[in-house]
C-alpha cells in the first residue's frame, strides 16, 4: 500500500473530516495518530487497523511539543502531518467581541503554525509532507464566520510560505474544502431538507464526504504528488453558481 510504513498525525482526527482523513491513511497502510482534547466516541479504524489517540490541547505549545515527543518515542519517525483541527460556530462580527473572534483565529491559524513548527524536525528528517485543511471561506466573503474565513485565508498563505522555506525536505500543500457532510452538518445547513437543498447548489449535486477529503489528503502526502508543493487543491464540487445568473431575466432555459 502506498503509505505502508509511514507515520501520520491527524489533528482533530476523532470525528468528521478528521476521522475520514485518518481512515484513509489507515486504508493506505500508514500508522496513524489522532489528537484532540477528548477521545473519540468510538475507535477510528479501517481495514482492520486502528488509529492511536493521544490527548492534546493544541492551543498549548508545551502540550504540542509533548505530543510530538511521544510520537518520536513510540514510532521513531513522522512522515505526514495533517492540520485538520479547527472550525467555528455561526457568529456575526457585531454580535460578539474581538476576544471571542480572536479565539477562532487562534484555533484555525495559530494552532496549525504551532503544530507545524513542533513537527518540523521530524518531518525534515523523513523528508515528509504537511497537508493543511483549508476552506473556500478563505477565498470569498464569509458572513457569519468572518474570523474563520480570515484565518483560512491566512492558512493558505502560511502554507505557501512554508513550502518555500522548508523545501526541499518538507512539502506543504493545502486542501481547500467546500461543503462536507459530517455529523455536525445540521448546525450549518439545517435538517435533511436543508442539507439536500444546499447540496442542490453544488454543481456535482452533493456535499463532499469525509472519505473524499481523506483520499485527496493521501494523494498529496504520497509519492504520486512528489513534485507538488505550495499548491492549493480545490475540493468544492465545482464551486458555486453565480447568484446573478438566477437573478437575471434573460438567457433563461425555456
């Protein structure tokens, strides 16, 4: 298998997109470590193999250093880091204070930088790879999640800078995600009818699944992408249909 013998760390790998990524690396033959503040509700496993959970508060630099010290002790190497941990509630800018928005920026931008810096010595030794999990929210207006969008815009720039500074030993790429169906989808899209309506706005006719994201992350971390670094791979199902096309009263299909 293409990741046989490799060691991968997936932050926030206990559920949703992160768990899908962890399962994809397990299926590809990697040994997988997932980390979060709390353990998963059920083991994250695939193909008869299970990810190891290590508790870590990624906002605590000392805790992050301890995480990678444990990875080095247990596995002796690190080949892949997937910076997946992040997220945000719906929160209009004027409905909260700057300190609360800053916590969103910290989780989605400062944490990936902190984790990447802690992992860098191990990745450099193995000539490994970092995959950032970005979002289309960083490429367009993001009302209701402005701090998250700003953080994801910064994350893409951080990744491209890392790719230059850390070459040729470490490749760094970003997966720019559109809408993904997870166990938390109802918080953003509503009930099944709402999710179906949102999916209908996607050219491919559905939301992404965590397994879709996992497959792309494995590709970027594998030798098949050996010459890919500093890239942003869009995973949005074709993007968004421009609103003006529906508002205009000309050029309509009869």
